[in-house]
């Protein structure tokens, strides 16, 4: 049953075999549902793999490149996910079931990407989600854009200014804290930073929002220090505050 369904949207046999080994029938049916609605025509190749999710380069029915993020049910850290969902007023009831939590997490990432996009934060634009499958803008040219870890900016001071601006828009316009910002979750797309992996982002009203924001700032200051730019967390927070009225 798996192979027959997956053949509809995965043409390459090796990729189809990997997909069938990793994902269960309900996940494959979710991809099929999004394909029926035109959001996916076929999956082209794997962009990245992790414990919690695989990200695929895909093409939609109109021929547009897309990124498809598929959360794995059995290996996702659902207890960690709960910590970011609980306390979020957008989610009144947090399930104790692993599958339900992963579904909520997928919805949460979609909603966060929507809010970031509305606030002009540079993130992949979200298009659709269903169950544990999220369809987004593909960020890249012929190949997917690399992370800052893989491809640092040549001008680190320019990057610092851009990250400060993105953080200001997150906090003052989107009213969200990313909560896991680092060089691993920022793409370098034609020398422009693109923020990714936004599932854990929380509203400013979340009880741990301040702690998460402090951690994001500290992580980025550590990154800039390793690249030769000495900025303290206080300096970065002051730079973010200075943009409050202009973002």
C-alpha cells in the first residue's frame, strides 16, 4: 500500500524507498492529500534530514519549487514540543498523545510563519499544512540555500545589522520570539539571511518568552564573536530596541 501511494508523488525509486522506510501510512496519506489539492506534484530530493523531520525539495502542480517539511512521528521529541506549545494562548488544549502533539507542532510552525511573513520577517512563506506535513517557499536557486554554519557572510558587520533588524521585526511587529535562533537556523540566500525552523517560536505572552529571547541574543552574540565581531548581549538588545519605532 505504501509504495503504491508514494509512487504518485515520488518518481525516483531510491528516494521513494527512503521515504517509505521513514514515514508511516498516515503521513504518506497526508502528502497525498496535499498533492490532490495542488500544493505538491512530486518530491524531487532531500534537502535535510534530522531526528524530528525531513525537508524535501518539491514541485507543485503549477511547476513552482516548494519545500516540504515532514515531521517524523516516532522520533520527534514530543516532550520538548509540549514545553513550547503549553503556555501559548493559541492552543487551548495540549494533547498527551505523541501524534497529536506533532500535528499541533506542525500547525504551530505554519501559524508562526504566517505571523512572521505578515511582519515582513524574512522566513519561508507558508502555503499549506496537513497533519505533520508543511508546504513552504523553497529558499534557494538551483540548490537549496545553505545555512550560516555552512556558508558564512563575507561581511559580518552587514550580517549583524540584518539580524538585529530581523529580531526587531520579530519582537515588535510579529510579537514572537524565535526561541532557537543560531547559525544552524538561518539560511544564507544570496547574502540575505532567511530565518527557518520556526515551530518553537512563542508569543511574547508566553511565560518563557523573555528567557527564550535572552537565549537567542546570546546565541547570536556567540556566533558573531567566533567570526571576529565583538558584541555583548546588552549591546545587541539595545540595537534591537533602537529599531522599535522604525520596523
